[in-house]
C-alpha cells in the first residue's frame, strides 16, 4: 500500500521529469548510449501507476515502458534517472537531453553560404 507521503514524492518525481522533458528544445531519451526515441516525433508520458513512476514512449514502429526509481543526476540540459525494464532486476540509466542535431544547430555560428 502506498502512503500519502510516498504518493506525494512519486507525483513530485513525475512532475520534475515531465517538466524537464518539456523544457528541452528537441528532447530525446537515451538508454545504454543508444537513442531510444526522439520525443519530439513520438508520443510519450510520465505517469504514476500502482505506486510506481512509469515512463512510456511509443510511435508507429515500437513502444517502451520503464519504471523510474529516482533521479541519478541533473547536469544542465541532461537528466539521468535510474530505471528498470518491466520485470527487470537490473537498474539501468535513462538520460533525457536535447538531440545532438538541435544542439549543433543552436551553437554552430559558422558563416553560411548566404553570407558570402
């Protein structure tokens, strides 16, 4: 049974992750150094279900669901969370951050053809 205090902390965790993802210009989620989903081109949600925080993402080709246990780190535009696959015993790290292409486009100040 989930107590009121536990429920509040789960909702706080859910809200923190959801707000972080929504704050990114072009969010992606990475697991084991491989991009799972481009979240700007997929459906996703962070919810509290049966006393657990669940991250789910899906598109026409596939779907994933991970149980989020806690925040591992927050470093600028990167948020890492400890998570588990359904039925999984091993903890893994999911990382939410802006897509590399979006970051390069924002920071690339080299003159383009139009300046010549």
